[in-house]
C-alpha cells in the first residue's frame, strides 16, 4: 500500500488532484493523507533573500476557517464514498510550507492540483511557490490539472543525468500499472550524431519495467516537431527529473512543447534526489 499526500491550500479544493488519487486507489488501495494548509498568497509566500537562501513569509491572515472546514468535510465524504483509507492533517502553524516539506518526508508521493503550473509554463518567471515546493519536497511530486483523462501513455524524459534516471525509476516503483501502457523514452540531443548517452544501460533498466517501450531521439531543432509529436499521444503523463532547472526540462521552457503541455493539461511526475 502506498501513502499518498494530497495537499490543499486555503479555500482551494482540487478535484483534479483527488480524482488522480481516486484512480490510483482503484488499481491498488492507498492511504490518502489530506493536508489542509491555511490560505497563502502564493505570489509572495517564498522569496529569495539578497544574500541567498530562502525566506518564508507569513500566510495571509484572512483565511476563512469555515471554508477549510468545509473542504475537510468534502475530502472525508469523497474518501468514504470511494472506499479510500484516509487521514487528515491540519496542525500547521503560520509557516506551513516548511511543515509540508516534513510531511513529504513520510510519504511515497505528493499530489498537487495546480493550475498555476500550467499558466506559468514557458514564462521567464515561473511561480516561485510551486518551483520551491518541487525543489524541497522529499518525495516525488505529481502535478495535475483540474480536468484531464487518466494517463494512457507515458513519456520518459531522459537526458543522461542521474536526476532523469532517478525519476524514471521512482515512477516505475510507484506506478507499476502504468508501466504496461505505451511508453516512449525521449532523449533531446544537444548536438546531432551524439546518440543516446549510456544507451545500453538505460535500455537494460527501462526494459525491465516498461513492457511497451519505444526510444525516440530528438535531433536538430526539437521545437520544430516535438509539439506535433506530443499532441498525437493518447493522454500522456510526462516523467521528468528536476523540472525547470537543467537538462531535458529546458526543452520545455519557452518552446512550443510548453504550449502543448499547457494546452493539453498533462499530468507531470517530477522526482529528484
């Protein structure tokens, strides 16, 4: 049984995040822990100090306890209705996000429903709150849009880095049922003719977990055709290492591919060491 952390902020109850957890429970029973944070101003919650490091700013004072209580009641009702074993955690202080990091230490997966992720894809200044949540989480994170179809295909983003391999391995451990779906390992070549790095090694690994596997190497200018290629996939989920920091993820920054992901609202699985 997997322990799944479902994070809700203030008056936002993410139907998309719950629906993904519900679908996971249908394949194999899970323990779903609902974490209900006071409302935060996500535009300014985590900011960087001039001298380096991260400064945590207080949560807004005007959050409505009645709304949070209603969301907790809805969460419990949904879990009971779908026969999901659950827990509720609400004991957060004025600086809730560091405590969310601690919660992630004791979970197999965190699910976040965040439209802000899709709205900020490809921009110069991605959402600070989401970026730092992904960076500091101590378990893999799954970001879901509010409306989506459960994955029918898998895209493994591989750039030869340990981070990309780690993400692939963690996805295989957490979603063995999705490893049976049509899967494409994509390598974005920085230069033509270089080939997939450590190809024999990565083939040995992924072939042990994914039964319907294809390798695809993006050459020349990926922006010219990656968007069309991804648009043709059947309800894909993207598996990637530290998003927006290095390697393959840069292909999706300020490119047509980011528009495709934002338009199709793909679930994105992100894991880093």
